[in-house]
């Protein structure tokens, strides 16, 4: 069983990796028109159900990200944990990729927000890493182009934080951020979600 302290440690380690990756640069404020209402979802299958080759790529790329949380454990323990993660295949401009998240539990927050990665299987590299993500959506793209990705963080029962990611210089970078409210201050459901664009915070999410 993973010690409870690993939840906080996981978030701190992920944040440090996120900053080191160069993705934490300031992003422009979004426009309301940048945020169509999208159906967000989490990866739905288990990484262990994919081919052995795909599993091996994911495990190799995620080991450095998660290794500090499993100090003192055998590598097999870490590998088993990664293979239990949820995963979903993506087609990114003709390249095979995976969206990957921990399978809940103590590697995620109480509201279901988890770290999130997009892995390029063809070039064997991490294209996107983010902390505190509940769901994501891939925007439609023109043929042969790499689609944008939107991630959502569950802040409360009626509020989400969203990040719009674009593919630049061989990886995904934050383009814009917004708060999306589904109810007014009295708790009444809004006929249309209220989108409030804002500048992305320096720490990423």
C-alpha cells in the first residue's frame, strides 16, 4: 500500500518536473471564444491491457517522473504501479500516442484530480505533463496536423479550471487558461457555463 504522504509528495514532485520542463512559462489570457463547451473525460482503459511494447515505452518514460516517490522500493513495485494506470490511445497528427493518468487512489487528490501525461509512442517521449487534472478533450484538427488539447481541473461541484494546450516546438505548451462555472453564486445551474478567461499561473495549474 502506498503511504498517504506520497499524495502530497507526488504533487510537489510533479510541480517541480513541470517547472523544469519549461512548460511553466506565462501564457496569454484566453478569449471566451476559445472555450467551446467540450465533453471532458479521463483515460478509460488500463495500461496493462495494451501491448507489451506500448507498456514498456510508458513504463520507461514515467519511471523518472515517479521514481522519487518510490525510494526504497524495488523497481518492480514502481513498474507494477505504472502498469495499473489508466491509458487511452490518441492519434496526434498521424503519430500514435497515449494519454496516461494514475488509477485514482493515493496518487490522486480527493476530488479526483491526478497527474496527466501525453506520451508519443512513435518518438518515445513525453509531450505533455500536468498536475491536478480530472479530464481532458482533444480538439478537432485538420488532417496531418497535431490537435490542441484541453485539460480540466475539478475545483468544486460547479467550477472547473481549464487549460488550452497547443503543440509548439515538439511538445505541448499552455496557450490559455479559464475558469468555467456551471452555477451562479446562489447555486442555481446556469443555462450556459460562464467562462472567465485569465492568465495562466506561473506554476502551471
